[in-house]
C-alpha cells in the first residue's frame, strides 16, 4: 500500500472544476480517462454519511463524452453494444455495455441519444474514442468522432433535487430517471440528466463551457448552504453497497456481460445486429463459468483492495475479490467478487485472503442496500 | 496545484515491481496506461543528478505491450504508422508514431519485430489495443491482438551496461542501440533491448514473468551496490533536456507528426501504404502552422506545469508551453512549447505566462543537452 502523492501534468488533465476540489481540500485523486477524479475529501466514511444524508457537488469531468455524429451514427453505436437502442427516444440515457467480437467488455458507458444522427457515450475508463474510430475507419462508416469539450458535473444525494430546483428552477423535478432536459442557467442552456454514479438520487449536468462551470458551482454552493452542501465524489463504500460496477476494477476486457450480471442489457432474442452477437449467443448457450457476486466479509476494518484478493472454499481457489470496503451501515465488509460456478448461492461460505489475513465471508445478493431514492 | 495522494485500486494496476518502489520509498506516482508509474523517489533534482552519474532501476511496467500476431500482423502494424517498417530486422526496435486517417497522433510506441508474424508495440499512454482491435475487426484482418503479461524493467544511467554485464553476462555489451537479444538469467531467458526513456544510456528488459521480476531486481540491487544503484524513474528534467516528447503532454490526437518534429519518421516519398498517408502528404505540402520548439526560460524556479502555459510575443498569443522544469545543469528553465509559424527561429524572444507570473524566454534547439552516452 502506498501513500505516494500524485504527480500531475497536462497528460493527467485538469477539469474546469479542479480549482473547486482544491478549494474544498480534496485529499486524494485518481486518474480516470487521463483526467483527474477526486476520490476523498474528508474521509471515505465521512464523505459516505454526508452523501447519504445531504447533497454533494461532484467533479466528474473525467466521464468523457465520445461524440458519434453523422449518417451512420446510429449504426456504429448499435454495432458496439448488445443493448437494443433502436427505439431510444431523443434525450434518453441508456446504460449500454460495449463489447468486442468475442463479447469482451470494452467499456460500460451511458449512451445519450441527442438527435437521430448524434450520440454521446459517457464513458468509463478506457479509450472508447480510439475503439470507435478504428471500427468506423475499418468498416468505412460515414461518421464524425470526437471528444467534445464537455465536463459532467454531478449533484448527488437526497437533497439534490431541492438544490437544483433553487438554481435551475422547478423544471428539474419533472426530469424522469435517465432522461434529460435543457434547463436555463442565467444566459446558458444546460443539458441536465437525472442520473449519476450513486444510489442516493441526483443529476448530471453536461457542462460544455469551462467558464460556466465556475459560475454554476458558485451558484450551487451559495444556494446549497442551507442544505449542508459539500464537495464530494463517487464514494467507494456507497457504490459497493449499491452494486455499481467499476470498469477496470470489477470487470475488464477479459470479462463478458453475463459474467458481470448484465444479462438484461443483452438483447439476443430478436434480430438485433451488433459485432459481439455470435460470441454472446454462444456464451449464453453454454452458460458462464464465473460471475460477479456480493460478499459480506466478517471484518470491522479492511485494507484497501489495490489488487484482487484470492477467494477460496475448503482450501481450493474459487475466485477473487475485486472491490472491497467496510460498510458502516451494515457493520461488516462488503465486496464484489468474481467467483466460479457452484459458488453463487446466497449465504455460501467462503474465505477471503486479505493482505491483513484470511477473513470469513458469505455470498449475498447485490445491491447490498436498496436505493433510498 | 495539488499535493493530494493517489487512490490506488485494481484499475490503477500495480506491477510486479511496485513492491520494490515502495521498499525504496517512492514519493510520487502517476497513472500511465491504467498502471502505476513512479515519478519521484528522493526529489526530481536529486534523482536527476543520480541518473546522470550512476545507474537506476526503473519500473516501467506501464509501457504496456500490444501484441499483434498472425498472417496480417505486418500489414496491420504498417497501416498504423508512416514509418517504413518493411525492411525491419527481427529483433529490431523502431520508434513508430501511430496516426489516424487525419494524420493525428494516436500514440508513439517503440515497435519491436519479434518474428515475421509477431510484433509488440511498446506504447505510450493511450489504449492502442482498442485502436488496433477496432481497425483489425473493421477491415477484417487475420490477426490476434492482446496485451500480454509483460512488464518492462529499465536500467538507465552511464553505469547501466556495467551493471547488466554483472548480472546477465558480457553479451549485453554487444547489443546495439535499438536492437534486442535474448540473455540468460538463471533459469530464464530474457528479451533485452538497448533502449529506454532517457539520454543517459541503458537497457529495457521485457519481463514476461512476475516471479522473475523480484528475483531479477534483487540480483540487480545486490550487484549494483558498488555502482551506487538506486531505484529511479523517467525524470522530468532529464527528459526535457534530452528532448524526449511525452504523448499526452507535448502532443495529442489533435497534433500531427510534423508539428511534433517527427518528419524523419514519415516516409512519404516511396509507395508506402498506411492509413494517414493522404492526410500527411497534404499537411507536408502546405506546411504546418505550429511546431514544437525548445524554450529557455529566465527562471531559477518554476511551478509544476499541470496545464499548458500561454506563450506570447509583443502581447499576442503565439502558442503554449506543454512541459517545463528547471535545469540544474543549464541554470535556467527548459520547456517544450508548441508555437505558431514565424516563431521557430533560434533565440527568438517570447514571454511565458507561468502561474508564478510572466517570464522571459527564448527559442532554442532541442535537445537542450547532447546525449552523454
């Protein structure tokens, strides 16, 4: 385990809100899509309780947008995902696993249909722009691909709707889950979605102007004072409790969507065409040999899970933990683990080899906690 | 500027040598190809002097290999780069800018021809695997693409040949620059290249076994004691002095090789076929409007360059600094800057807007210092 600082350069890009994180004394960052992403302000646990009770402003500018525009835009986007996007409405957000021709997970973005010939993929941590560009060039599609200057800002927590209503007007309350609307902020028009990488409710604002970012965060900060607003960020404990998978942590290119429990996003029954179709159909037919499950670990403290922890049963290796934290609300460790066939049933007893020693654990359903909002 | 720590998770992958960095008290990391890369041990300046006088062991496991194998391997690799690889020898390393169909820089790897149907691209910080996979699938090429379990370990500095001769035998002295050989280390056969991301001389060892990494670093450490060996890493000052460009810092997808001074790697005269050929030919015909130059900055200290610094002349913006440091040897600031046409001549006077205030600077040739070895 390291307490090394992070060297920042142009390559680990700052966002228009990095100044705000620093004003609010961010204590840890990670690098995500070649961009800074805060991970801790006060402490992971203190940030966790605050997120569940109040409202936080998150700089998630690192959720880069891959813009796919042009006559073949819909064809390219659909070719990359097993989720049927053909009936998507304009303004709709759809969680859409991207797979390669072997069914391996390339990324798990939220796709936003901005227009019939214009989509954004709001991506996890891999260079989807290069993937899409390679495919488009190779196949010879008529599309324009780029990473626009858009930096999402998330407002998350049970008071997020009240906060946004004060700043963007009551119209925000009418936005349904995973839908978007254009709302006014002073002289600007902002694309706002009811979405975000927590289960505490909230919104994501797709800022397309760095100068507006500072203005907006100032307004949110001022209006949020009576609501106990704070700077925050995706929270390790809360996201594990809520069963939110992290690409690169809980799944990689070497996993397929069925192993990740993403069956409901794989539309194999109809005539949908996408590049991994044959591979996914074969995997579905034979069944997967490993799958992500939840584990409750008998522990009141755990080291950081910086590389997978082996999981065994009766001395035999059966898989690995990919993310872990201690849940203050449940009073035990909570983890996401990729376990082999035969070890998926609720309450199945296993042993997790943590760097602090072996710990007893039992399989349990994900999410660990139901969404509050 | 931030002194935040780096949150490490499975996604920011550790290497088989991360333990060694930590034993040697690494003080700062960056994330590179989704993997940890040390940036500082004692201080950037102390590490710099040591690198120029002695020998260092570098964990550059983050230089990920993209393996391209199969009947169409040579065709795919050549289609991605303007450098003519057709007469490359087996075992040869070639610096090979990768460009898209617009001539934009996708990466600048060292390509290693392992066999007629097997190449490694030892990549800078972008997901070349996804780019190559997209192209191969789109075009329908018969290749297998993967990121093998290979973690380069570099030995750099004027005493590196002596150190490696003690551990791997005298055969290492016969390896020419950018050539490779297979050398014995106990029971293992290691691929060794005379290469590395410094101008102080040295080698890179392509470790393909995590267990050997610990054994090898132990042997290097022991044999290196009389040579004053230390743990090290790519050094910001030394690489700017030596004119080594950093992808993501000094150039991005929005730059072409001519802007980056990589003209000599663009073989446009013959009949070479690659995807960016038409674009590069057009750029070459009309000439570039901006180019990377060196700047000497009148300063004995500089803040970290965490985002581009504006460069002006007579009050008019003419470009930006992308990397900067103070050179202890030259006694001034040294920087790489992308400047507009008309501002490239030696000794041209400009002003750099640093976060610490404006500084006088003058254009100068790159590298700032000639290689010592």
